[in-house]
C-alpha cells in the first residue's frame, strides 16, 4: 500500500478480497497484528463505524502490548484472520473472548 493513491489501493484490495483472494505472504508478514482483539461499533455523528480494539504487535506507531483502536474497518475477513482499514492491513491474533452470547443478554 502506498501513501499516494490510497483510495485506489483500498478499492483494489476490497475487490480482491471479495473475489476470495487474501493478502500476500509479504503483506501479512509486514502487517501489524492485534492480539486480544474485539470489535466495536462506534457512533460518529449520524453514522457508525466498525473498529477493532486490542493490543498492538509490530505496529509502527505503538509499542508491543499497547492498547490500540483501529480506524474504521472497510473489510473484515469472515474467518477472523485479517482486517483492512483505510490505510492499513491488520492481522488478527487471538480474539479477546469476552463476547456475550445471545442467551447472555439481559434486559
């Protein structure tokens, strides 16, 4: 992914993922990983965005183990292996595991 033409990079990646492709081995190797991750939907004005929170590993802007929250996620791999935000691919490590099942919701 380049700093210029990010819209084209994002569109190309989403099209490829939609066709069943995965990030290359090189892209996966250089992508930061989020461990102990969970998804959240956050309100931004009248809109909502999906984000991933967790602990960073190999992130260029954060120390390993530091809590992070991604920018809006544009693609989330249905098998929970990777996610793509506007400017970055993230590999997903171990999920947090604090999800509430449908039977666990109380009113």
